[in-house]
C-alpha cells in the first residue's frame, strides 16, 4: 500500500485596492479579466481581442468615469 500524499494548500493574498493608484487598480482588473477569460476556455488570441475592446468589459470590473458631457439634449432656440 502506498503512502497518501498531503493535500496541497494554496494561500492567496487579499488585494487592498486602496493602497494602489488608479493605474495599478486598472491593470489588476485587466489582468484578472484576462485570467478569467482563459479559465473560461477562451484561447489567448480571443482573450486578448476581448481585452482590447473596452466595450466588452463588465460594468462592475472598472470604476465608472464621470460624465463630462451634459446628459441633457441640446435645444436650439431659433
């Protein structure tokens, strides 16, 4: 009878986004998005293609940018 192997335990570090700059947080979120696409079965080319198109990102993955354009439609008073 063979000896049983010890189970492998992996430790993960918690990421505290408050200690990183906005650029660091952005890069971390892109990296996590790429890794999740690869785990989901996308090949590397398709995963990179999805990352290059910002419209494919989920709403919650990146912080929202402030709306610099007035959302009210322009009204012409001729």
